[in-house]
C-alpha cells in the first residue's frame, strides 16, 4: 500500500474506533474442534491432531479433544491473542470450557494463561479452571473463570500477547489421568471506555524537577497547549510513570515526554504495550528515547552519573598499550603525550579492522563508568570501545566522534555482548569485576577511506550510581546499543528483554538551523504554511521496527518492514529545501501497521518544547497535529483523503 504522495493521500489512516463489546461472540477460533484441531497446536512434543476424536458423546457437536496421559505431559495452545487487537486491556473476559473428568490420579488438567511483552519476554502465568486428583469424576460439565479488568486476574503491565493453553501437567512431569475438552469459549463481558475526564481524552504529561532535565518547557506552558488541543492533562512524575499500572490504556490515551532524550527507565517495558494498544506517544526535543533516567539517592539520574563522593581511577596512555588486535593489512599506532594523560592513535594502514588495547587495573567498584574525552579527524567519524573479561567474553560500545573535543561517559551495563555465545555470555550482563582489558579502534566500515587518526584524553574508571544489572536489564529504545547492533550485526547480541528498538533519531542525525519552517504541500493542517524565527533541531528519520526475538537479523527485518509500508510516515513540518541542502524533517507523525507495535502512533517533534510553547504559531501546529494523531489509527484497505473545510480536517472515503 502506498504512503503519502504529493496529493496527500494518507495511506491507510482511519478514524479511531474503540473496540466494541462483542456480546457472546467467541474470540477463540474453533473452540469446539469441529472438523480438525486447527488452529490449535500441540505442546510438550504432542501432536494436537492425535488428541482429536470424533465422538457422538462429545460435549458439543461431533468432536472434542481427549487427554489420556500415563506419565507424560500433553497440552494444546491457541494462537496468541494480541492486546489492543483481538483483546483489550480495558476488557473483562470470561473463559469457559466443557470438561469430562474420567479421573486424575497424578498432576492436574486445566487452563493456563501466559502473558508476554512485545519483545517476547515472559511476564506472568495465571491459572484458571481445571480438575485435579481431588476432583470427583463426572460427565460433561462447564467450567469458567474470569480475567482482565476488575477481576482477581488482571492483565500484567507491559503485556502485549496472551497464550491460552490447556494442558495435563505435574511437578515431576508424570501426570496420569484422562480428561476430555470441548466447546472452549472466550467472551468479552464488558469494556471500560477510553480514558477521559468527563468525555475528554486524558494525556499524561511527564513533569519532573531534576538537574538532568533542566531547561525543558515549563509544565504549565505545555499543559495549556495540550488543554487547547482538547486533552484533559494529568501531570505525573517519573516515580508515578514507573508504577506498573500507570501507563495502562484505561488510565491515559496520550503520553507526552517533553524532555528530549530523557525518559524514566522503568517506563520502557510498558511503553511498547501502551503503543500496541493504540496509545499515542508524543515526544518533544532532540534524541527522543535515547537517555533513560534511573532512581538514585539524588533523584532521577542518567546511567552515566558517578556515585557521590567516590574517587575515579585514571588510566594513562604512557604505558601498557601493547595489546594489538588487527587484520594483517591494518595497523593502529599509539603516540602518547609526555604526561601520559592523552594519546593520538594513528590508523595506518587502514585495513579491515584495527584495535589497540591495554590491561586494566582492578575495577574501583562493583558498578563502573568508562569516562574519557575524544575527537577524530574527517576519516574517523566513530570509535569502538571493547571490554574483555578474563574468560575471553567481549563487550562493545560505539561513540560518534567530531573534530572538536567531546566528553563521553559509558556505563558498563550499556556495553553489548559480542561473539561470546560459545562462552555462554551473550545474555549478559557484563561482570565488572571480571573485566581486565580495554581495546579501542574500529572496522573499515566504521571509518572513511584512507588513513585516519583520533585522540583520547582523561581516560578514567568511575564508580557508578546505578547498578550494572539495572542498566543491562532496561529495554533499549534508542541510543548507543543500537549502533553496536547496526555495525556488528548478528555477532552483537541484545537479549530479547532489551528489545525492541524505537528511535527516529539515529546517532548521526543531521542537526539543522533554520530561519523558516514549512508545512509540506497538501498536509491536512488548517494553519499558515510557514513560520519564521531562529530555530534549531535534529532531522527525524524513520524508526526501526520492533523485532520479535525469533525473527531474523534486526536490521534486515526493520528494512523489510519499512519497505513494505509497515511504518506510515507523515511529515508535518520541515526546513526549506535549498540548493545542495535537502529539507530536514522537524515534525513527523508515525503509525505502525505490522509487528508488535501494530496500531501504535507516535507524534515526534525534533524541536525542543520551549520553542513550541513559546511561539503561538508553532503551538497551534502542535495542537492541530495532536488532533490528527488522535483521530487516526492504522488499518489495511481503504485509502481515505483528508482536506480542510472551514478550519477543520474532514475525511473523504
């Protein structure tokens, strides 16, 4: 399906329609197992078809399933149900089934509900109806259980998929008995309305008083703009956003993150589920979702904050850099300064790859930051750092270099496992106490043509305020970890719990300055076509798609999904196109059609929040963009057209 052409054909955005109560409709496929067992599938090595029996004595219809176990496990799974699609987090559900119990002598038979997040990580298992050794034998009898909103079995925060399983199971994996199953039904009993305050959609506005995010827009200013867009605004701090139920869709329809790169780290696990359920994410500022903040003794801080009062351990360049790891056709030579506090690295000949390393002293703490300053010439736009443990496991990080000196602070928990599967270390996290070597360098693909050089100074190891396990366990929405996966492919391993990616600001995103911004021709916003002022920001690219853990290489799948139109992209604001200078996209609306984020929406502004709230025209565009984003979800099929009539957006189908 096409995207947005010059005539502003908005692909497949449709007006938002919430899930309606389905009455007695069965949300499970072939729950009576008529004709075959499909689409149910066997588990524990059991062929589901072998459980299928055509029996005139079935509970309903002419067929059912018979579980006849004599010391082995048996079970069937229904295909996963997606929250926000087949089922709603706002719903209350009844799951019922007909059981015939011929007797259970060991173990038990029953229902189990398995919840996983968007990355495929297991979250919770809830039990339900079933029979056990204490259950008297009986003929066909209906059992039922309820789960979801306002029940004893609520759906866990962050859940994206639900697996319905019926199985014969025991602790020793040797159940014994015979139970029959038929007419399995999943019904929506009720559904809470979309979050509102007296009929107005609710927006959660992150408002924080923390040194790390000083300089953002005043919450009152942004709240006024959001209210002007027809939203009921609730201010929440990082602690509130970190609660498991805060980002549930029955609490809010919109989440606004106004501090550029920053967001509360505990939010990451629930954010993808919120979007997959149709929630609207709004970000303002550059580098969105690339800098998680963690709770500490001194409030919410980035991972690279040092532990208060701790001393750093300096690593000099005068000696110890005798370790080399380079291709036969490559070399990396160190020229240290006389005082040993800095060094110049010469990459000549360039070759396929070249690294220079040093032995490290014992780590100064259990949780450590690698801090340094660096700069590179035109042939050296990035630098790879590799830490190695005593057992040979390897951990990589990549930073972008500029001709000017820049400061870098890398928490060891953010390093990505590289080529360590054979050692059983690919799942991490890194063990700071086992790290004994540091290498710096790059591959040929990471550098530009010809010999190059980079400089480093003030290299040191600092005790960190945030634990390694916490940093390594935070899902990666954006940031340097994604660069490692991009440059080193499948050899770099981000565990499923740290995926998916959700960034539209690649580290090398082009910065722009403009005296004028324009709304592209045909974009359905009832506003002036351009603004003037001294503005700056980062150009917005296309976000990589969320990738299921069982999928192929992350980069290739992201490219395939984008090529297939799985991410709809509408540019709302851009800099003027000039000779030799392409237009930079300053505001973009994304909608996800496929993958774990299907149904999700993201309004991304590359402008800082104060620039938006401080200009009436930009504030008006922001409000109109919010209206467009709230009224659109993604669907296949009809391609509507939008136009402006009497100052309002109208859809023609």
